[in-house]
């Protein structure tokens, strides 16, 4: 019986930005802008994005690029954003006074983003 060859996962570099003070829904809109793009295009997209959190996402992307170059030995010109996904983090809970002696709870969510880069092998 012939054995099937083992497939190795392609080398990847990742960076995680934690405790970003924005809701996951809003952060996912920015992450959607860079998913599947070459890193140079993704950097340009985030640089000119008008959303406040785009600057922090750009920092995480630059960190992932530095991880790919220094830790994994990847070629920067061939990198693309393979995955960019968003998760929930802690939620600050605050109280707001309301009418007739009542109180309303305000939730201030935090989120985190994970950016995974892979090499395209020069196919772009």
C-alpha cells in the first residue's frame, strides 16, 4: 500500500494586536480591506483609510512584515495577507444615570486582530 506524502503547511508569519479600543464589528471592516492583498497594497490601503483604528492595524501589519523578514527569512516583496481575522477581547462596563433614579449599563468593547502573512512564490 502506497503512503500518501505528508503535506507541510506553508511558512507563515503572524502578528497579533490585542486590546484595541474599538468594537469587533468596526475592526472587521478595516480587516476586510486588506484580506488577500499584497502587503504593499495593504499598507497603502490602511495609510489612506479614514477610520481611526486603521493606524493601529497598520502597526500590526508592519509587525507581521518584520516577523516574516527577520524570524522566518521570507522575501518581503512576495508577501501577501493570507488571513486577517478579528476576535473579541475584554469589555469595560460603565454605569450611566438615567431618569427616575435608574441606571443603564454601557459596554465599551475591546477587540484583537490577527494578521497572517504567507509568501506567494512570486505569482503576483
